[in-house]
């Protein structure tokens, strides 16, 4: 009989506990897809169009770059902005092969392909590198409030959460049209001076507001760097009205990748809290925190801490016979927080 040391036994116990936790998470939580659909997103069918592109040359040589060691070429890739990296990738099949095995590229296209497509389509890709995107992918929490952040603020590649998007806690942004009206005449175009996000046609916010026209948007952080005319009260009021929806148009979902475990997380909400809210609504006893608890997004570890205090989530686990049976869930949970089918208006053919 083989003998097992205490270290092996502890490892086996840890793995058993992890499996148990993942079963609880599967039964008592869900991902709020409705939040993902409130910001910029694309139809998954379009991903291959961006990823594969068109190979401009069928040759299998990199010219003078051929003489460099592969390690040096990969170091150069880290210095290229994302748009330049993809332009290089589409030169020929050899370039495509080398970029595909570059450090971090596989992690991005495997776990953040949707985000990458948005970055390329909104033209912000020329301002940031693959290393910049990897840094955000490996960051778990919102830069502003410290909660689990399942989104990225495109003008500055900042990790954020949906609560900060919804509550307008993000750095303010402005349409380029307003900047042009306010900016004094000077050499150079704002597009070449600061990062500009070109929005995508789509349906934005939880109010499902349709925007078919693409808008160029910049962070107000850069607004102060341009020489401006002073705006009167009427102009400022117009600016505020025009910018209400922009924060949704310059953010998109981005999962979190734990580099130690390789586990990918999109953020989860508590099914039990949704059930508790529905019960409170039926009895007209909703408290001020009921919706906040329902809308809270957790990491796996945070949810397990919440689970120990949430009686409704515990009931779901018990009703499922600890993961063996299928527990009856709320229709809201089954639909992952949204009821209407949102059709993406944008197309990769559109400019």
C-alpha cells in the first residue's frame, strides 16, 4: 500500500473543497449577462473576421527580420501598439505564425477575444500595447471602488465595475464634436493628440437606448490639455445632456484571468438575493439594500463569503441536494438578468 504524506493529504483536501465550492457557485449564482449587453459588444459570429483578417502575402518570409532571434522579435512585439501588431500579423503566413506564439497573445485571444474585437473596432487599439491589455486582464478589482471589476474603460485601459459605470463614477468623457467647438484654432487635430474612441452602433445602458450613429469620444482628462474657448451655461447644459450615454459606449466587458491558477472569472451575482428581492416585492417589504444586494457582482472567493450569510442561497443549495438535483430558479436568474433579445446593430462592414 502506498503511503501518503500530510502534504499530499492536505492537497487532496484542498482540491475537494474547491470542487465543493464550484458546485455551490454553479447552483447558487449566475453571471449578469444583462450588464455585458448594456455596454459595447459585438456578435460572436464576427470574431473570426477580426481575428483572421486577410493575409496580404502568401510568402513565408519576414525579410530582414528573419535574421533576428525569435526572442528579440517577440520583445519588439511588446513595444508595438495593438493595431500595429495586427497589421504585422496580416502581412503573410509567417508573420501570423510568429505573432500567434508571442507572449500573452494566446491568453488574450482565448479569454478576451470579445474585448480585443471591441478595441480594434473602436480605433483605440493604436494607443495601447498588448502588454497594457494583459495588465488589465490580470487585474481583478475595479480601480475606482475596489469591487470585482468585469469591465474595461477604453480611453485609459482601466479596470472598472458596472456599478461605477451606472453611477457615473468613471472619468468624464466628451464627444469630439463638443471639443472641436470649444477648442481654439491650433496646428494638429485632436485625433492625433489624444486617444479617441469611435463608438459602435448598438443598444446601450439598462434602459436599452439605441444609438445607430458612430461617435468619436475622448476622455475629459485630455480636454484640459487643449486650448479652449470658455463655455457658457447653455453650452455646458447641452454638453451634459449629450454625454449621459457615452460612459456605456466607451466601456466593454473584460473577464479576469488568475495567472496563478489559470481560472477565468466574469463575475457572478447571487441567485438567492434575487429570490429574496422577489419575495420582498410580493409582500411589499423591499428594503433600500434589496436591489443593491441583487446587483452586487462577486469574485468566486467573495461569493463564498456572501454564501455563508445568505439564507436564500443556502436554501437553493439544500433544494438541489447539494448539487445533485436541479433547483427551481427565478426566471430573472435563468435569463441572466435580461429579458429582451438585444440584436447587435453594428457590422464589421460598417466604417
